[in-house]
C-alpha cells in the first residue's frame, strides 16, 4: 500500500543557497536526525546519482537502524529533485521542491511516498514525521547561522 507524508519549512536563504546546501548529500549527515548520508555512485549530482542513508542508534557505525538506498530520477536545479528508494526495506519515492519566497527566503517542501504494509506505516508514521520535522528545523537553523554557506 502507498502511504505519503509531506512537510514544508521556511529556509532563511535564497533558493540557490538552499539548493546548494541540500544537494551536498554528505552534509545532510549534519542535520538529518541520527542519519549518515553518502554518495555511492561516480555521478555526484543529477539523474543517476546513487545515495545511501543509514538512520539508527550509531549512524557512523551503521549500528541498529535502517539503510535507505536511493537513485536520483528527476533533477531540476534549483527547484526540485526526486529519488526512487531502491532498498530492501524502504521502497517508494522522495521529492524535495524549493519555492522562492524572495531573495532571502525559500520554502522547502519535502515529501515521501512509502510503499509498505499499512500497519507498518501507521506504526512508524509518528516517528518518521517527528524525525523529519526535527531534521528540517535543524537544517533551517544551520542555514540561519551560516547564511547558507554550508560551513
């Protein structure tokens, strides 16, 4: 069964700075809650880029958690990126879309369509929603501190 979740957060930077920060895959490890992210393909940006993210108790050691494998299927800088979840446990699609508010603010729309048994999704939905909400808030705060430079 397909289940979806969507969250929007306002980022205190231009759409270009927001895009550059989001598509720096490894830096997502700094703000994604209990997650380590890395690129597994030679392609680092654009369609065909392959990424893995491990979310768990000790992400750096890949200890007690879930590995999420993804491949970029749509790439439209600085507006949107879609991924296909290709792992054994997590299937579906993920999308981030950026919307310019003005030269110094951007809306970040994050959404997932997860293919999983409904009971499993309903059991994990509160944790998934809270974890992503916390992660996106951390991202917005980090951009506010650095001005979106990624440093």
